[in-house]
């Protein structure tokens, strides 16, 4: 059974969100929409490396937070709620110098006020690069403020 609020949600709709924001800047592309997970890729290039030529840990956090935050937004009715990151934890277990990373988010908790996502990021050889946990606040949309 699908966890998404809009049962007809598509990858094209998700990729349309990547305009004029951080996701577009670092090259994030949505690639998979499963019943209970969401995946996206991000290149390891001049936008996402630190000065030593390695993947910047902050770039891994950008990928993880983007996937988890968008996943939270897709679980709720966005006319009534919006989702914002509260806390992100990331363990960088392997470095990357090139290639395409894939991040996959799965929910650990989908409550009324908070969501917790497990995001794993893999390199091109399917080796684990980063394990992240994102806690998201689910806030009511206030009309007329």
C-alpha cells in the first residue's frame, strides 16, 4: 500500500520541483517512486566536492534532506500542512571522488506532527557512502496571516 497522499504522484512531478533551488544547483534528479520509498541521484562533481577532491559531507546532507523533506511533503495534504527539517544526522562511511550517488529514503515514523526518515546514499558500485536520519516537522498551513 502506498504512503503517498497523491496516489497518482509521478517522477516527472517530483523533478518539476527542482527549479531554481538547491536541488537544481547540485544536480539532484528524482529516479524512483516506490510504495514506501523515494530515490534520487546527485553527481559527485565540482558542485559537490570539497577542496581535497572528495565528496563534501554537506552535499550528502543536501541530498538526504532533499529526499526526506520532499518525501514528507508527498505524504501529507499540502493544502493543509507543510514540512520542514528539524534535525539531520549523517554518518559518512565512505568517500567518493566521482560518479553518481543514489539516495533512498524510507520512513521510520510517519506521525501527525513529525516524520522520521532513514536515508541511505550509495555510490555507483552500490557501496554505502552515507547513512542519514532526518526528522521533519509537519506544520499546519495558516491562511490569512
